[in-house]
């Protein structure tokens, strides 16, 4: 069994296994996907397991960032994990994921994120549920009645990729968001060039939407803004389609300000697509993350990470003035009674803001006095992108 990066000329080698796992793909759709994956192929970020010349498993590592309390942290977006049906149940998926973690280290990503098709596999190699992509159904008539001033808004195209990325990044930074993904300019260029995706750009906001279900409804894929004025203007733009769309399916944050702009809000239908997180380089991930100002903690930490031993051992975790540090410390001569003990899963969940009380009751954290960590890592993680 050999696991290696695919060469660009080998892209079609994975088509059969993907079809067996997810269903056949029409030629035109396959061509578009192949074009979008080409930069990752050329960067050596698409992997396959070969057995006797046949592809039996695949997986990709996208070069992304993820916002944590307003700071962008380098992150590997793990996608396309596939095992041939006849090879399942033999540990190949776990072997592939372990190999991909080592490549995450090589690429220098402190974090890795994925949307799981199954939980058990990823938990077995240190991943844990951290956040979700939230979709809410909103009546378009309610959006039409959002009071708004006129704000300069223009249609956005591929040439606006850099500006769109910068505007959205500033929103996540100033909002101290946790969880949203940052993607390369090439990704933005493809999104803005999609004829079925309608994009608008303001000085401090961005909107993208598309028509779904045979034009029966609108789907807002991203609407972010730094100011109330722009936020109202963009949602009013969506609401102006009330004569043709009865409802809007919107991808929003769990505490998205749009939900507090609505003049009427009685009930909502919310769907969640869960994503999982993994710390690849624990000290780098802590140092890169933002933390709430005015909150501090100093805790001895004992980490157990069998897949990435560099994360294991005794540490001192200190959070102060919005900064975090995870530094090596010697094993205490009196033993580990005072240390907070976590595995890779517990560390990922803590990083994502899962309260310490929850972690203790699920066995993901034990020992020591970790109460201050709940406030230090407080977050409501979300994502606006599925990959």
C-alpha cells in the first residue's frame, strides 16, 4: 500500500472511486471540479492510496485560514476523504487520516478542519466536533420590511476577488468571529465568476446568493457587514425579491445580527452541518489564536496525542491580554495531581470554546483546576463555507 500525492496528470484516476462513494458526476461538472482542484494538485495537496496500481482511498488538504476571536490561523481544510467500498472496515481510512496529519505538519498548518461523514473514524485520530454551518429559513417578506438607507453597492465579478476577500476578512476580524474560513484569492475568483452566484460588494460588506429549487426560493450563501447601515442595506436587497421568492434559506452565524433586525421573529427552522477540528501544532495554534481581552488563565496541562507526539507531554498554558502561550514545562516532582489532563480531542474542543464543565462530564478533560479556561476560550464557532 502506497499513499502519495497525486500528480496533475493523474486527476482522472480518482473519478471512479468518487463515483462509487458519492454517485456519478456528469462530464461538465467533473470538468469544473477538476479545474477548481488543479491548484491543489499542483501544490501536492491531493493524495491517494494505491494498491496494485488501483486507487483505493483519497483525500485533499486545502490551504486555508480560520478565524479565531478575530485572528486568522493557518488551517488545512480536509476534504474528499474516500475509501473504496470493497476496502472499508480494514483500517485504511484511519491509516490515510494519520498520513494526512503528518502532511499537515509538513505544510505548517497549526489547525485542520473537516466536515465528517462519520464521527468514529475522525475521533479515533484526535478530531472532535467544534462548530457548525448554520442555515435558517427566513420569510422574504420579513426582510423586505427591514428599514434601510441606501448604501453604495455594486455587482462583483472575478476581478474583485482580492477586494472581496479583504472586505470579508475585515468583517471577521472586527467582529472577533470564531470559525469562519478564509480561502485563497483563486477560490474567490471562481466564486465571483460563477454565473449562478449573484455577488454584491459594498465598502464594508459582501453578499452572495443563488436561486434554489427551480427558482422557488433564494439561498443566501454569505452576507456579512461591519456596520449596521451596510448590514441593513444588503438584507433589504435580499428582501426586495419578496415578489418572486416566498422564503430565503440563509447561511448565518448562530448570533448573526440579521436575526435581530427582523421586525417579526416567532419561529425558525435551523439546520446544522457539523464540522470537526484538530490541533496539529498545539503551541502554534494557541499563539495564533485570539482571546478575549481582560481574561486570564495560567494552567499546567498534560496532553496525550498519540498520532502527533510533538503535542504530548507537560505544558504550561498561559492566557493574558488577549494572547496565548503554550510552553514546555518539566514534569512536576510531586506527580500530575495538579495538571489538567486532555487528549487531542479534548484539546480541540477546548480550543473551540466547549465549556470545561461539558468536557469534564464527557471525559475529554480531567484533573486540575481548569475553570478559568471556559472564559478564556469562550466562542460560538460557525462556518459559512462547505468544502
